[in-house]
């Protein structure tokens, strides 16, 4: 498995406690951390998409 997938899973799992604090206990600071984590997740997803597209395009060019 790719290291990016592990990083993605780790990021999602690291947000679990803050999601619970925000949604269950209405902790505003946890909401800020959730928003930051979601932005990091968005950026990571975009980077992975670009990497996959680049790999796909380079393998197509070789054939």
C-alpha cells in the first residue's frame, strides 16, 4: 500500500476526538481544529489526485 494512504488514514483518525468534542460537547476550539484538519485533508487529497494523474499519464505515454 502507498504511504499516502497511511497518512490519509492517520489524519482522519487524528480528527476523531475533535469531532466528538465539537458535535457532542459543543466545544468551539475543537471545531476550529476540525476545520483545520478538514482543510489539511482537502489539500492532501488534491496532492494525491495529482500524483495519481501524473503516474497514470506517464504510464500511458510509455506504452
